[in-house]
């Protein structure tokens, strides 16, 4: 794994909300809307958390119609 990848993974895991999202995803795929509905944060904030996790290679996004 390149050095940059591990740094982005550590950065992603440094935030409690992102760790909570990863725990939630252990049980299987969820839509971004479903994930956002379980947090007090706004949808754009949760979306940014998901982007950080994607950039670190810790989650994969898949579009199915209107759902991500």
C-alpha cells in the first residue's frame, strides 16, 4: 500500500462519525440517505464523511437508479 493511502486511511479513521459509518456498513450495503438519517449531522456533512471514506478506499459507492 502506498504511503499516501495509509495516511488517508488513518485520517478517515480518526473521526468518530466515520468509524460509526463503517460499523453500520458491516451488516451490508446501505444507501447514503439511510446512513445520513441515522446521524444528527446534515446530509452534506454525512456525504463529505462518505467521500473521505471512499477516497481512503474504505468504502465503495454504487449507484442504482436514484440511490447511491
